[in-house]
């Protein structure tokens, strides 16, 4: 009793628990046959488990609604773990729970009607007992168990409570209420433990990942015993081979596994000092993976905290109730092509409910299929895999940078026209509903989910500066250190240091076991992946190089500190035995060579921007950055382009890293790519930053001409004449530049530009390119000088149609 009083004084937020002050009654853990607990005496008519962990009795919410429940006595918000009558609350007057002479435990409302009963009929039922495990049991005379609450879980599983074939956890409808919601944890009939959204309109499985099969998710369906249990050390084991450990694994901690109202399954540990809950495991890292969470037509987006929004042309069906989703602002009549338009929603998908699925369809086929179907509301198309899905219902909408497709929403043309002005800077689909927090709103988690907030914070750590974070972090730390010291420190650390070490397991999961190769180079293959926090990354697997872990650490963290907009950012690395991996930011638009030498077309303005950006990146590496870095392998393959065609140089810093195992002499092995390599390499002269200038020069000429000049050299073994061709070309250009002659720019510049380029800039680029490929490295300009030259002519008018100044 004393202990409870202390809890109350430090948590005046919860006046409900004042009851325990007046409890001079020695509350027992037993209710004998023939007696009852009445709702009027809900403060004193309670059962308390022998260890005082759990309490059972009438739990009131609102003005006059009571539930017969079991709750944690020590948690500050009296967290309920079981409820008998979750969907039928009883009156605050006259309701009672009675262990009848017939052997049945019965809950009656004010009018005497039976709201709930155990249906036991044994005449030797002796008493109802609340055990230390949180189990409420009805015992017979030889202490046999006739009925137990552990057999009828609501949304929570306690340690040692078995989850079996016939049982499921069902979430509450919303935070702080008991009514049954739509998210279930249960054993499916293929023996796999799953999470399902089972809503009024649809049901949909969302965990484990529905894109993979049972074994792909690390489960098995061979074991039909269908049993799962959390033990008292925080280890969870299910018969389908799924298992996890609480992050604070160990004995003596009070835990609960709860199917939360936001659709995530979380394991919580009780901080007995503060009475608050800490998340020590959760099933889904991102809430947008929960199905049904934003209702029909709704889209879940990370902003960065997850929120529900409506797509363009749609609005919320009912204010503040996302379960109802969004409704169209138009009336869909069966309209044919002239009257409708498709609005693309990038990185967005609606999961499931496909009408047509085609795995080798052109975009136009997909579009036409949706046009031809009156009820089609839109289609999802993935360019890279030629996947086409048309939909008549839009559910499970989410937007994530990792999603490799675009959803094309069908809207009346009249509506599209009126939408245009609102599409100003911000995402069109985020308009209007932007401020609506998702169901799992932060405030609801005030006392339970500190962790959740930290996860969000980590998210925008990249957006706001480290200083702000530090201030933020400090104030949080001061506020909350008492409650949750350990997790705070750990998450704080992760938040501040952007650059970190990853485990091999983490990267294996992120890349789905290195499934999607997006590039391959001399130093290793690159795979696309998505981290648990939804950041999209490129993971580079280094070949069998470099054995000394400490040196690797030091080297890699030097690269990690290099930060420039024209250099691909390194976020971390992994070094576990033979596994050496580097984790980079993912750059959307592939490498320059894919655009320059294929059918793709890059307009002049973007070409100039690439030339300038690359020069800035190299100048930063050569002259400004922490360590003086030579790239040694500048070529179009290593220039990545972002959405706006801003170049980012990849693979820098690796020269030093990769050559370390090959003896002591600096750069003893030749690096680089034929055709872009400076003569110093062949002549065995000392390697300086000028090797990068040479390679850059070749690349600039290629950007102007739109063809591979470097090939001329690469093929020289078979054909000496081609080598002569490049040398002759450069000699001729140099001669004309020196004499101030006309360069014949029209013949040089990529014909695909159809004359749409600036002659002045083109001439300057040719001059720079030629000066960079001087045989004598001392005659080549520095990258700094090149940046200055380029900046002087960067103010050209945008895309001159007919520019005749040269
Ligand atoms: C008792 O029986 C009723 C009627 O069959 C049923 O609705 C109720 O769920 C049963 N109660 C329990 C605890 O099984
Ligand atoms: C099935 O799973 C249960 C619970 O995890 C385990 O005790 C049992 O040994 C498993 N059976 C087989 C055949 O693997
Ligand atoms: C949990 O911990 C136990 C004992 O340390 C270990 O054997 C098991 O592999 C762990 N499980 C997971 C999923 O990490
Ligand atoms: C849709 O049709 C209904 C009934 O025909 C009408 O009341 C409503 O105003 C229409 N809505 C729009 C946006 O045209
Ligand atoms: C996909 O379709 C194209 C054109 O219809 C065809 O040439 C190609 O062979 C198909 N690819 C596969 C894998 O079926
Ligand atoms: C778009 O945004 C810019 C700056 O934010 C503003 O000046 C402009 O008026 C906006 N345009 C429309 C159509 O809202």
C-alpha cells in the first residue's frame, strides 16, 4: 500500500488510482464461491495478486462505463492486460461480478442482465484467484483449473501465457479504449504466426512481409503445433520458427506483448521506478507497412513520422477518423479516355486488390487496360520490371522512397485542371490532411512509447543540424533520464553519429540477401537496400581486400567525414570477418554513362551542370577536404545523378583503401580505367591529383560529344589507328585553340542536342577538356582553376534556341 501511495504522488495525472489511498482493506487475491465484487465499491472490491503486480476488478473509463479487467498495479497508467467485456461496458451502478453457486463466474449489468460469463458448470468450483502471472483462474476443490483468463486473451500476451491455435490478440480500436479494433495476431491455417488487418471492408495480411513466401520470411509451416510463448527472460518463440529477444533480455522485468491499436505488435518492459513502459521489440519498423491503417483510398506517408493523407481529388471521409479513409471529390461515371486523366503518384502503391496483373506489360498497355475498365480507379506500374497492376479498390496505400513504382490515379480531367495550382512545391497528395497525425499519435504514447519518438527523431536527424539535435537531445535527456536512461543514451548516440557501423545481418536484411545488384566495379558489386528506418541505401560489397579491421575502421571513417553535395555520402560500413561492406546514400538517376551513351537524352543545361558539379566535387577532394584525396578512377560510371541531374561522385577514397594490402609503396598497383588513365600510370611516375584532372578531361569531352572517346584507346591493342584517332583529335583541337581558330563546334557537339546548346559554353568545355589531357601533368590545370573558369560562364541564358555568338 505504501508503495502505491508514492506512485500516486509522483503521477498526479491519474486521479483514478486515488482509490488505493483509501484502501485500508487488506485486499485479497481470492473471491470465494457465492460472493461478488460490485462496481460501486470498485476502489476496494478488487483482487490483488500475491506479489502485488496485478489487480483485478472494475475499471472505469469515461463517466459511467466499467469493464471487468486485470491491470498492472505498478504502471502509472494502470495498463490493462485483460478485459472480460471489452465491447459491452457495464453501468457504474448495480453491476457486479459473482461466482455463482452453479460454478459460473457471471458479470451482470444494472438491470441484472448477464453481460459475460465463464460458462463453467462444475459444482465444485471453489474460488476465483488472481495469480502472480496475471492469470485469473477459477479453481475446483483439488485446485484443478476450471477456467482461466489466459485462455481468453484480449490484446495482450503476458509471459508464459500460451498463444495457441484457437486464440488471437485483437487490438483496441484506439488508444485508451477497450473496444475491439481491426488488427489481429494469430496462427493462420498454414501454421504461420501472422498480423492481419481485419476491417469492416477488407482483410489483409501484412506481417511477415507478404511479398515473400513462408520460407523467404524465415518461417516454416511444417510444425502444426501452433504454439507461441514469451518466457520470463524476454525470449519469444513460436512453432513456425519465428523468435526474438527483448532488447533488455533478462529476468525480473515485467513485460507485456501487445497488439497495439496502430497495428504494430510491440513488446514492452515496465520501468518500475517511473511506472512507464519502454518498447523493447516491435514487429514492424515503419508504421506505413501496416495494412488498412489509412482506410480506403488513404495513403500513409513518412513526414518523417507516419501520417495518413488523401490522394489528389480525394478528401477525408470523416474528419479525424482515418478508419473511414478518403472519399472522391468527384462522381465517377463510366468515362472514356477524353474525360479522364492519370495523375502519377511517385513511390506510391496500394497493396493488393489487383484486377489485372501482368508481369511483362508496356506502360501503354497498362494505361489502356485501366481506361477500358469503367471501375478501374488507377494502376500501378513498375518500369524496371514491366509490372502492371490495375485496381478497382484502393486499400493499403503507402508512399515510401524504397517503393520502385508509380501509382497512376484516374481522375476526371476537369478535376485535374483544378488541382494544378495546389501542386506547388509540396507533395500534392499531402495537401489538406497534412496535419492529421496517424492513429498512433505521439501524444497517446506519452507514457508508454518513448522509443517511438526517438525513432522519429532519428529520422529527421539528417534534415536538421547536429547542433539543433544536440540541444534537443540534451533537453530530452534532462527531462527523461530518470525514466529511461539506457535507451535514451543508446538512441542518442545513434542519432548524433550519422556515420555508423552496421552488422552484416542488418545489411543482409536491408538488401534482401543482396538481391538487387545495381552496379559492379573493380572494387566490388553494389546492391540496393532499405534500412530499417526506411532510408534507401546502396551497399557496396568489397572484394576480398583488406584484412586489418582497425585500419579499415580508421580509413573508412575518414571517408565518412567527407561531406559535399557533389560527393556520394557514406553512411556507414560493416566489417565482420570476411564481410567488408560500405553503405552509401542511394542516388536515384543511375550513373552518367547510362544516360550519355544510351538512347537517353541529356539536355545541355544538365550537361553543363554535371561538368561543373563534378569539378566542384573533385576540387573539394583535392584541395579542401579533411584529407587530401585522389579519386584515381574518374569516369562516367562513377558519376551518379540525382533527381535533378546534380552529379555526385561515387567511389572516392577507395584508392587508398584498396591498395593497402598490396605492399607498402604508395599506389604500387595501377588503378583506374583504360581510356581515362593519365600517362603517369604507364610511365611509373609519382601519382598526384593531376591523374584525376586527366580523367576528368576525357569525361568532359565525352559529355560534349555524347560518345565514348575512351573507347578509342581501349581498343588500341587490336587497332592502332583508333589510338591515333584520339591523339589526332586532341592534337588538332589544341592546334586550333592555340591559333584562336574556329573549333568547328557544330561538328563536335552531340547531334542529339539538335543545336540547342550554348556555343560559348561548348567551346569553353572543349578547351578545358583539351587542357586537362595534356601529356605533361604540370601543364594540366587544377580542379580549383577549372571550377573558377566554369563559374564564369555559368550565367548563360537558359536554353538558347538559336545562339550565334560564336
Ligand atoms: C459463454 O457462452 C456464450 C454463449 O454461448 C458465449 O457467447 C460466450 O463467449 C461464452 N463465454 C466464454 C468466456 O467463453
Ligand atoms: C514444434 O514446435 C514446438 C513449439 O515450438 C516444439 O516444441 C516442437 O518440438 C516442434 N515440433 C517439431 C516436429 O519440430
Ligand atoms: C536470443 O538469445 C538466445 C540466448 O542468448 C540466443 O540463443 C538466440 O539466438 C537469440 N535469438 C535471437 C532471435 O536473437
Ligand atoms: C455526385 O452526385 C450526387 C448525386 O447524384 C450529387 O448530390 C453530388 O453533388 C455529386 N457530387 C459531385 C462532386 O459532383
Ligand atoms: C516481354 O514482351 C516483349 C514484347 O511484347 C517480348 O519481346 C519479350 O520477349 C517479353 N519478355 C518476356 C520475359 O516474356
Ligand atoms: C508557389 O509557391 C511560391 C513560393 O513558395 C509562391 O510565390 C507562388 O505564389 C506559389 N504559387 C501558387 C500558384 O500558389
